[in-house]
């Protein structure tokens, strides 16, 4: 239950991060964009924000699911579909 609550609290931040990185790195490979977000999360964890490793992994999964949903809805488009 803790992870569900954490995921629901983190989702607006993940969505904002994914959209910001997409706008800044449009056309870059998805792996590079995800790595940009994960670098920010792990950087915050190392800087004393006390983000446990299992939560960092949860962020990774939330990013994947968010991008998949935005792709499926047509909000994000792949270069191959343009």
C-alpha cells in the first residue's frame, strides 16, 4: 500500500518531468530522455533527499508507464510515425 500511495503522490511530478524532457530533447532516443530524468532522481537521492533505492526503481517504472500512456494516447509521437 505504501508504494501505491507513493506512486500516486509522485505521478504529477513524473508527468511534469517527462513532458519537460520531451520538450527539451524532442527527437532524442527515449532511452536518453529517460536517463535524463533518472539522473535527476538519483542525483536528488544522493544529495540527501533520502529517496530509498526501491523508490528510485519505482520512479523508473512510473516513467516507463507514463511514456507508454502518452505514446498510446497520441500526445507523444515517435519519429517513425511522423
